[in-house]
C-alpha cells in the first residue's frame, strides 16, 4: 500500500488545506493535506517521545513488526502514547470531539505517522467509541523511512521541538534521543541537532550527551553485560523507570569537573550510592541526597578523600552483587539487596559514612556561607557562553553589558575589603 499512489488515483480525499514544511532536499515548502483512513496508518517506532518505552517492551516481549490498521503493533504503541501523557491525550480527544482535528499531521507513503501521534491516537479512540470510521488529516511526504532517515529525524525535531508550540520530551527520553541520534546512530552532528530542534545553543545538547554517558555508567554497574554499547543503550528504559534524571542532573556538572586523578573512583562510588538509595523504598528523595553529597562531599577535597576511603570496600561488594544478579527492571534493584544480609550491611555502612560527612559539611557551610555563595556565583558565570546572548536585541545586549559592569564593580569592592 502506497498513499501517494492512492493520491494519484484520487482514492484519498483532499481537505482543501495546505501545510507548510521545511524538508531537507525538497524544493517545495507547501503540501496538500488529505483525509487518510486510519486503517492505512501506523505509529513511528523511532519517535523520540516513546523510544525508551519501546526499548523496554522489546526487552520483555521482543520486537514488533510495523503494521497498519487495527493491529497488535498499533495497539501497543497507542498505549505508549497514552501512558506518556494521559491528560494531554484526554485534552486532544475532547478538542477533536468539539472542533474536529485542527492541525494536520505528517505521514510517509507507507503510512508511518511522523507527526501527530497524539491526534492519531485520539482518532483511534473515538473510532472505537462510536464505531464510525475516522480519517486523519495529514500531508503525505515523498520520503522513505530507511533511505531518508536523517531528513525524517530533522523534520520530527523541527515539528516536535522547534516550533513555538513545542512540548518538551520527558527528560530521560530527551537525553536518550540526543545521545542515540548523535553518538549511536550518528545521524546528526551536535550543531545539526541544535538547528533542527530550535535550541538556542549547543550547550544543553552537549550536556545531555554527558548525562547519557553518566547514566550508561550507572546502567553498567546495576545491569552489567558483555553487550555492545548500542545494546547497553537499549537499557535506557531502566533510567526512566528508576527516575534517574533528577539525581543524575544534580551531580553531572560537579562530576565532570573533577580532576582525572580519582574521577573514575569517585564516579563509581557516587553511582553505587545512588543504586543503594534507589533500592530503599523509604527513600523518596534521591535528588536531594545527591545534592547534599555534591555540596558537602564532592566539592570539598578533604571530605571527598574521607568518603572514598570509607566506602571503597563497600562499593566493590555492591558492584560484585550486581555482577552476579544484573537487574532487568526497576523492581529488581530492591530484590538484589533484600535477599542478601551482608549486602544490606554494606549499604548501611555506605549511607552512614555519607551522612556523617554531609553533617560535617553542613556545619562547615554555615560558617563559610559567604564563600559558598561566591562559589555558586562563579559556577553560574563560568557556565555562560557568548552565544547565550545571541538572541538578545541591541538594547538587551547593552543592558547585559551594564549588568556585567555592575558585577565587576561589586567584585572590585569585595576584593578591596578582603585584602585589607
């Protein structure tokens, strides 16, 4: 089945609408919209919003062959879309009920839905509800999913993230999509991803790559295997199920800036500690604990040395336990600890060591509050780049220069007082 052939044979009804699209390699930028019966359509298994959900499904049940219509494939992917944002989908269903489909989607000639998964899902639900056949208003792009993979990815990013009405990905799905697209699949460079997604600069994209690398280190600890890096990336669903985005984002910058001498040892210790926290059902705020470790241990060389010495042997014991029993689900991490009394003791020792150093750090930080404020200001300024100001107007750039001069004046006065 080829939708463009159906168009040529006048078997798809035009809606008399047009949709503007900027598609690499295509001369025209305006495309006719057609009313396409749902039986001809299927979900895009490469969609960045639901890619990790499909990775999890494949790990448990195996790969699904894309198939249009009322199929197992579409049924499974419909659930991914529903679970990704239930309220948004309910709102879309109600909007289509009240006003019909307002924004056309984008599909490929074989029926793959490149843009409009939520609208497509809402129409499928409404069709089941009233048993009246629905059509999906969409442009049919003359592209091939395999041959034109990069073009399709650029278009997806533009439609989902690069427009004013964009809705950001789930943090883990975003991190995975950046890493998978740029590092694993090598479909785009960082600069190309920035342009397609409408990002103001490459800093956030580069940070997502670093976050992904840190997440992969964590996954290699709790779910080690001899698989290739690409296969390990397939386990990214564990990061989403374990809600790793908060704690990993909390420590990434500080971990990255550690000197190379003990960086690997410290990183392993902190990530093992994170695994311990995730195994504790009573621990509800791992992000806060990682923040405390960052502020009171990682940023102080003396306490950091004590931390590494105190937990070193316990880290090895916990790593060995995961070597024996790699996890395949979020719940497995609890099971690994619950059945091993010696392991629980190691986890308790690790927690107590960190708590003592955090307590000491918090007491010291009260005494050195002013210094801590200065360090935070320095970190914020150090992270800024000239390109961050690229989108400012002329007047706004002048205002920014004025603020920088004010900062210089304040720093000069403080420095003058300190050297008296």
